[in-house]
């Protein structure tokens, strides 16, 4: 982990943070990325396994709220991009 964080600290690098969609507040991959890019201003967030979340939504507005990711915007308002979703 230390080697990866040191590589990510290079200010010229854009970081691609790929994590599953379990919990916006406690993304373990994002926590590691934030050691090198604390405000995520060089980080693009991609969330995987979105298809496993679909059965948990009760209404279309639940899906819309999840996709807007307001919690992630509060936690990382300066992120470079994302979240983007994939299955």
C-alpha cells in the first residue's frame, strides 16, 4: 500500500479510484487514495457492482438519489470526476 500511495502522490497523475457501491461514506479504496490526494481533486471515482444494488431500491427516486450521490459530494466536494457506475 505504501508504494502505491507514494506513486499516487505525483501531482501530474490523475488517479482512477475503482470501488464497489457498498457505502459512500466508507470507501476503503477511496481512503487509500485520499492519503495521496486528500480532497480528491485529481481523482475520478468509478463504482462497480451497481447491478447488485438495483433490488434494494424501492422507487425510481431512490435510484435517482443514489446516482446523484449527495453523500459523496459532501465528503469530497472537490473530486475531479464521478461517480461513474459500472456492473
